[in-house]
C-alpha cells in the first residue's frame, strides 16, 4: 500500500507536471530548431513570438466568451487557436519580409541575424505589452480536472490523491498530434522534403530547383503554428504573462541545444530531459520518501535538492554539461 | 567637414540635450537641473557599460548578452565591501557558509580532475558520480544550518553576513574583480564554441546570478533589499545642517534643499566622468596598441590569426574578462548612485539589451561611439515616455473623452520604450550598421 501511495505521489507531483511542461518545451524547442536548421540562426525572438501568438488567441477567446461561444468542457481557447496561429503567421511573414530578407540576400553572418532577432524581440515584447499589458491573464474555462484528487482517493481508497488537470491532458494530446503532423509533413510531403533538403545542403537544394523563398516562407508559417500552440498550452496550464514567456527562452534554447540544434527529434527529447530535471530537482521528495523508507530512516528535511527559484539554474546546468562534453547535442545536430 | 569636427558636434549635441533638459521645460524637457543631472549620471554609467561591451563585441566580436549579471555582481560587491558587518553573524554561521562553499568548490575541482586524469569508462563514471553526489550532500549538510543561523539574526533589519565596512570607492574595483571572476568561469566553459552558444550561456548565467542574489538572503538580504548604502560624499541631510554650506548656497541664491541635492549629483557626475575618462583612455590605448590590432585581426579572421601563432581562445578569454570587469565596475557605480541594492529590479531588457542598443547605435568598434551611444540612448530611454504620451495625446485627440480605447492607449504609453528601442536597433542595423561614429 505504501509503495502504491509513493507511486501515486510521484506521478501526481513529478511525472504529470513534467510531462505537460516537457510537451510545451518540446513544441517551443521544435520552433527554435526549425529556424536554426533552415534559416541558420538562433532566434531570440521566439519567446516573444509565443507571447504574441498566445495574446492573439486570448483576445479571440475573450471575444468568443463575450459572444457566448464555447466548447463545453474544453477551454474556448482551443477554438480560438487557429485564429491566433493565423495572426502569428501574418506577423512572422511580415517581419521576414521587412527585416530578415534583407540580411538573407546580403548573406550576413549568423551573429548579425541574432542581433537582428534581438531587435525583433524588443519590438514584439513592446507590442504585446502595449496591446494586452504586462500583467497576468487567465483565460482557461471549461472543466478544470479530468480526475480530481478527491475522486481518485474515493475511487482507489489510497491516501494519496492523483489529479490530472484538463489542460495537462490537452497539452499532451495536442503535442502528440502536432509532432505527428510535423513529422509527417517533413518526411512525406514535397514541401517538407524540400525544407529538409535546404537545411541539409543549401547549395545542392538550390541547384535542384528548390525555391529558397518558398522554403523560408513555409518555415516561418510552421514556426508560427508551433510557437502559438506551445504558448497557448503553457498559458492554459499556468497563466499568461509576457515576461514569463520571455524567460521561457532559456529552457527552450537549452532543450534545443541539448537535443542537438537543427534536429527535430532532439528538440523533443531535449524538452523532456529539461522538464524532468527541472521538476525533479526542485521537488521536495519528503512525501515520496516517507512512504518508501522505514520509520527510523525517514527524512526530517524537505529533501529538496534546489529551491524552485533555481529552476533556470537546472536547465542551464544541463546545457553547460552537454556543451562541455558533446557540443553538437545528444542527437546529432548541426554545428556551424 | 572633417571627421573630428563632425564627431565633436555629435557630443556637443548630446551635451545640448542635457543642458536643454536642465533649462527649459518645453516639450519633452523637464526644466529642472535635478532631472537633467540624474539623466547625465545614469548616462555616464551606461557609457561605461557600453565601453565594456564594445571591448568584447567591437574589438573581439564576442557576443555577450549577460551584461545584467555582471552589473548585478558589481552591485553585490558594493554591499559586501561597504556595509557594516552584522554582529555575531560570523560566529553564528558565517564560517560554516565559507566552509560549505569551499567544500562545494573542491567537489567541482575534484570532479574536473577525475574527468581529466582518469581514462573514460564505467569506473570513471561511478567515481565521478559518487564524488558529485557525496560532495553535494556534504555541502548541504554544512550549508543549511549555517545559513539559517545567519538569517535568524534580526531578519527585519539584518539577517545577512553584512560587509567589511570599507569606504565605498573601494567597492568599485571590487565589483570589477567579482565580475571578472564570474566571466573567467563562464568564458572558460563557453568560449571556443560557436558564437551563439556563448550568447545563450551568458544569458543563462545572468539569470542565475540574479536568482542567487534574490534567494540567498545571507549574502545580501535577497529581495528584502539593502538600503542606505554609504556614499562617497556627504549626504544631503548633513549638508543642510552645515552652516558653511548654507552660507554658500545663500550667496548663490539657491534654496538649501535644492543646493544640497545638486551638490550630491554634481559630485557624482564629476566622479563618474573621471572614471569614464580613465577607462576610455585605457580602452583607446588598448585599441591603438599591438594588442588591439591583434584583437581586431582575430575578430576579422580567426583562422588567419591562428595561423600566425595567436592563441585565439586565450585572447578571447582575456578580452571577455576585461569587458565584463568594466561592466562590473559600472554596476558598482550604479548601486552606489542608487544607494541601495534591489535584486528584483534587474531586468535583461533594461540591463543587457539596452546596452547593446547603445553600442550598436554609437558605433561598434569605436570607443567614442560607445560613450556617445551610451549617453544618447539613455537620454531617449528616459524621454520616450513623455514623447509617447505626447504622441498618444495627439493620436487619441479625435476619440471621444473617456472611451475605452483612448484610456487603454494612454495607459500603454509606458510600454512604447521597448518598442522604440527595438525599432532604433533594427533601423541602425539596416541603414547604418557602422553606427554614429564608425570604426576607423
């Protein structure tokens, strides 16, 4: 019985949050890694792209809620998501047209692109704060839990409860669908293949008649969709605040680099590695250990390796270790 | 018009902006010397930060976006050097903390030694894991009780180790040293890899430095802030009670309160200008020397420089440490100017990316450009808000009074700062990538 309780506590406090957070990071890291693979620079504006997409979705959600449109048990934001994606696509294609294309034609060095993306980041950040303000926004509606802790306890008779939030369920399902669709697109469709070809060898791809502008356009559109979905899922699960999204940049980059920049599979693995380490290192293990250890060995302290405020330090630590020992990432990424 | 005249005119223009701010209250200008000198002082500090970044980016092409962290370390140094030692803190747990930190450092060193000396394989992994895990738990076992001992001492007012109680001017070089130490650690790991890896590594270290300063209350009281840090000159209150000062103020026809604030601000301006001039002179000499030419050669073509026998990674590390030290000095000066350390206010947009805008706008690779950009952009950073309010008042003048859109637009003007700075950065990068005062 104690063993079962320990498993349930572990699932409730570590596994489920980490899986949801990992899916969100993985989607974010996929966007970073795609831009890196095709456009060959680290896009520092990615966190703020996510914020913009989420903001657009929130605005549509609020409008729908005021019109009385909803999805019943599911959050209305899912219905608003396509509009948010369209808005973000528009924004990214616009920034590419007026900002990045010039440098692409000049064949500027990657570091120049990174600096330009800093400027874009500033503007997007300002835009989001200008439109929706810097504060916290909640836009979750529908049913809160798939299984609530009390129901679970009543059902199983265990002392520990297991709660699965609707948003966590949606996050995982949405992430699986999106990743499957993305891999199908990259591996099976003509456009997806031309994107991979362009990423692998630009000159050869140009030689075989692939239109680079088209590849770039599709990349931005996919990135817009990924960023918006990642942002909305994160916002549904936690809450939306522009500065938090800016700060997500670090774990997202860490995920992409740990997995190997430019490698989509690596981005997903990296997202989960970072999420699981962050959650398990900042979790107070006292509860789980109390069930597992014999009475006289039970810990008095919280058995928390690091306080939650250091979660950035965890992703950063993993990032450093990977950079030191395997600079191309766990899965083979590009290293320019 | 030759170059020197043109560039002197640019500096004169910035000077004119400051003077106008002090003398007229037309449009965006405030019309008080108090505010004008405030802008000038922070402008001088920003110019020093820009000088540090220019050393890294302009001379050596290193992309450091962790300036906030080095600035914050400078601020921490002010607390550690100047504030009075907390009575009893060292016996309560201070020694334990130092021992724990030393143990932590030894664990890391041991781990590095094991990785270097032993052959790769299962045995190395096992020993490495045992050393790291054992070291961590030993560290926590010593560290935690020591920290709670220190933090229990009068937590409302003290609750930290306190400092050395030394004069504040000593804190500035100490800030530089602290930042240099951190830069050495991060440079040692991340230099030699690709340029955007260094960027991400520095971004991360800056966040971690801020997280440490916010949470480690024993160090600098964390988010409880340290206020009332000593100053290098007399305080306003003291001045207002000094009969000699009051007499001078009266003879100049100034109100004693105003005279005392101006006295303090002008003293800061003079001090900061002196530091800026010294650092500018040093950077200029560095740029002209064979060392500076070598740095630029490495920046322009690493492979060729390496073929000429230059140790690129070492030189990069050197310039990275130097530039970060300058940012640390500037950070210490800023904390002294504020008179308080508030870790909660450090924000990468303001303390890292704004400095980058300064360097790019001023002209990367040119020290004078960095200084000009520092003061000019700081002026605009302060003045974008009144400009935005003016613009929004104009834009919304057609809307009905009290309409929701109008209120929203007027309330949002504060966020125009970031937008404007991004726009300036993009415009300069696109149309004048060499900046206002280009590299020679």
